[in-house]
């Protein structure tokens, strides 16, 4: 079974530029999560999708971050414009659906904003 | 709002020792709890999933317990090996997973 795929693995951009990350969840998984992990901290949920609807985006900085999940499968997370404090690893995870199922994570995208 | 605390923050043990990692959480209304491993620069690997109706779960040298009422979980690692060196994260799950800052484990030769 293929895992959660993310791209790119690494990205370096200048502040005020824009960047986009892509995630392909495990086939059949209805729930998709984007987490932000700053160095030395645990992952923080940015947004959660159930199929192509948003369940929780309470910690997403909506003035600069946006996310979509087209057709309930792949998802993209965009930052525009980027700030220095956005430097982090962005992790995508998916689960079959419902609260009692196991979540699986991708390898993450390491973003450095200079 | 769920808050997760993991103790200790860092741990160094010689190879072969048994060890316990602790996780506490504030909201006991959870569906399950997952333990993850994270190697430097990598994503999270799921180690164990304990459903809220279960008390413990075992996989190889790993055993995780869950006491929902007291908001605690422990991860027991038997006969530690250098390859176990990583950061271990617990995540109680309701509709989403909430993470602590993890325990950074180093197993020395």
C-alpha cells in the first residue's frame, strides 16, 4: 500500500514570495490533515479536511495561508506572502475517516524562508 | 482545548535498558491515542494505536498503555537498541490529533 506522498521535499524561498505544497493521501482515506512543525516543537494542526470539506481550520493564518482539496483526494497548501517565521516542516497526514482510525504521515516538506 | 505534556523531554540510556516514556493530556474525551516515532528530518512513523476502549497495545519490544480517566499514557521500550534513537511523540485523538513536544531518546553503545 502506497503511503502519503508529499512534494517538494525541500524548498527555500525569500520572504514575501509565495510557495505551494502538494499532498496525495493514501487511497480511500477520507480525512486529510496539514500540520506545521517548527524546529523543536510538536506538530500543530493547520487544517483538516473530510473529503473535500473543511472540518477545522481554526489555527490556519488565513491572511497568508490557504488550502484546498479538490475532488476529495489531493490537496495543496499555499503560503502567500511568506514570512521568516513560516520556516518549518509541513506535514500532510491522512486517515480512513472518523475519529477512531489511525493517521499516517508523509515525509514532509521542509520550508526555509530567508 | 487539548494540551499534551511529555516527560522527560530528553533521555539518554545505554543499550539494553528498558525505559518508559510518559504522556499526559488534559481532555479525556478521546477516541484513541497514537504513539509516533520521528527521525531527524523525517516524517512521523506510527508505532502504536490504542483505541479508547483498550488499556494497552503491544508491538514487538514496544508496549503502550492508556488510562483515559487520568489522562495518561506510557510507552514502554524493552531492551533498547541504538536504532531506537529518535523523538517519540504521543497524540491523543478526538476528531484530530494533538501533539506534545515529544521525548528525544538517545540509546548509546
